[in-house]
């Protein structure tokens, strides 16, 4: 789903070139990704494997961070990534700005389903300086957690439901 949106318009407001089609590394070339609530790092590693230039992984749990580091080593992607061991809330509040490669072209979030603060994190992204113009923010969440269509410059562009899981994708339009 992200690739189809990236293929239409690259973050930064640029139209995608004809070579940048879904499934090609050119589509992700040069993009910076932020993986919030990174867990095993699967989402960010997928973006790197598709050609993203950089990914910052934010994960508060030490065991999960070790897993991300191991997965980055196994996939030979560690030189294009950094694992940051703080809470997502601290990152959104700007507490670790110097450690980040912001602004980002793509943000992926897979928070714990019981976490009711997801909307606040999206608000923090919308109100901060972490996104490039045209950036995409993908949030996986429970269908029991209703997210808004708009968050101060972030507008819902696509939503898919699969059982209890919803994937909401926003575009930064400022």
C-alpha cells in the first residue's frame, strides 16, 4: 500500500519518475524512514531492503532492541540504520533530536494494541518538525481505536481493515 502511494508522489512534493514503480528500489531511493514501536524491526528493515537510504528504529524495550540489532546484522543493513532506546513519546517531544536523521519521508508505527495514546503520537508528529512535505505516516492499530481523518496537516489518504487490525495511512500536506 505504501509503494502505490510513493509511486504517485514522492515525499517532498516531487512526482515519481517513470523508473520509480512499485517493486523497484528506485521508488525508495534516498528516503529516510522512522520505525516507531519498532519491535523486531520488521517494518523498517523491509523499507531498507526495498532501497530506503536510512531508518531510525525507536524501541524502549532492551530485548527488542537486541533483536533489531541482530536482524540488521543478519540482513547486512546495520550501516544504514540506528536503533534508539527511548520511548516513542520522548522522541515525539523532541528529547532526542540530535540522535535522529529527521525529517523523514516515511514513518511506520505498530504500537501495542492496548496503547490508547497512539492518537497523541500522531498529533505529535503533525505538530513537530519530523516530517518532510508529502511524507507518509502508516499506523497499524486496533479497529477499537478510532483515529481522526486529519491531524493538523496530516490527512488520511488510505485505510484498510483486516479483522481487528486497521492500517491508516496519512500524508503530511504542509
